[in-house]
């Protein structure tokens, strides 16, 4: 009999949720960046172990400061959707940067969903492990959470224990995904996301959060190469100038960097073309 468990990942932006999903699944499913609000969409990562299928729902982190109001709404909606559609919630905490009151507030909100919450202290490679213990006691006494893990998603420490715990929680039900599937997202989605991540790396402030990336062409050529055309849609001509850069240097760097990461991800030579278009641009 097949068994499943749907796990929702919650936590502040930058806590390491996407890093955890990628390193559990063993492939880049969700992009990782040191900037805030990296994950925008709902993304599932799947691992099958024996009869068990573990389905992880990545979600946008709680706290949406640099986004526009519309974007913020979308992130919030996606966060609650990810948490609604799960059996159990892993609340990821950055062990180094956290604030108890904020944590308490966030967990109290999530508690309203009436699901088991497990707290995962991530980035334990950056701290003295004993500093976590008093925090665990306080959370246990004051917020009533009973299960805690300490991991480093980046260095893959503590992941085996976490997986073992989750495997014990699976219940009888047919698998939702086929055996060879590792994500609910396709190749076009991940290539758009790679370009979005490159933009997060190369452009500052609010600009990355105001670019819509669209795929216009995606094809594996006869010789195995991958040809991709993407369109960056922006609504402000001032941004266009910045994205293009002096003599086109910025957009060239962006294209080359994204192309390189796509080539590595798909293990094939990639030809990436990027076009910028402005839509309903405000005249300045
Ligand atoms: N040192 C260390 N860094 C980590 C660890 N896990 C994640 N990071 C880093 O933390 C940053 C944020 O990681 P993400 O996985 O993008 O965080 P997230 O929670 O998905 O963030 P949002 O998508 O914005 O909500 C990246 O620079 C990661 O490399 C860890 O265990 N140790
Ligand atoms: Mg993320």
C-alpha cells in the first residue's frame, strides 16, 4: 500500500526554505538567493522512499517589505495556499537571525490552521549549537510546540533525521505524483526562475521585483543544444535603461550568467536570447 505525507514549509523570507527543499530532493527545484522574497510561486518538491511519497510545498516567506502591494497580495495568497494544502508544517527559523516576538506572532497565526507544527532551526553551521536550547525551552513552554530539529540545509546536516521523522508520519493513500517526478513545475518554469534569480543577483532595490519574465521559445535542437527566448516585461522606462546598462553591458552580463546556469542545470549547451519590452510604461 502506498503512503504519502504533504509537508508545508513556512518561515520568514531568507530562512532557507528553498535551500532545504532542493537539498532534500537533490535537484534545483526552487531558486535560492540571499535577497528577500526569492520564492514567489508555489512549488512542490517530491521524494519517494520505499512505499512513501513525501511532498514538500515551498512557499513565499513571511514578510514582504520590498514588494509592491499587488505582489505582496500574491505572495500572501500563495503562502496560505501552500499551508492549507498540507498535513503538517515545518516552520523554518534562521538560527542566527530571529526575533522571538515575531516568531510567536507568526506561529500563532499558523496555529489557526490546526495542523501539527514542527520547528526547524536552520543554518546551525553559523551558530554555537547550545544557543538553541534556551530558545527551544521558551517556545515549548510559551507557544506549545513539541517537536524541534536543528539542521543546516546548505551543508546538508541533520537532514537524515528530519526525513526519518517525516517518514514515520506518512499515511496510506495513493501517490499523487509518478515515481520519476521530482517537482510539479516544468523546464520552462525553472529556466524563467533561473533568469529571475540572475536578475536578483545583478540588479538592486525594487527593480528585480517589478520584472515579469515570459518564455517565448523553448526547444531542444537536433544536436542536443537548448534554445530559449525570454521576454522581460517592465512597466517603467527608467528601469529599462538600468537593465540594459551602459552600452548594453548589464543585459549582456545577465544573459551570459543565466545562460551558464541553465546550461549547467540541463547539462547541455544553451543559447539564450533575452528581449526587453515595456508595457503601459509611465512617461518620465
Ligand atoms: N550558512 C547557511 N546559509 C544558508 C542555509 N540555508 C540557506 N542558507 C542561505 O540563506 C539564503 C536564503 O536561502 P533561501 O533558501 O533562498 O531562503 P527562503 O527561505 O527560501 O527565502 P524566500 O524564498 O525569500 O522566502 C541563501 O543565501 C542561502 O544560501 C544554511 O543552512 N546555512
Ligand atoms: Mg524561497
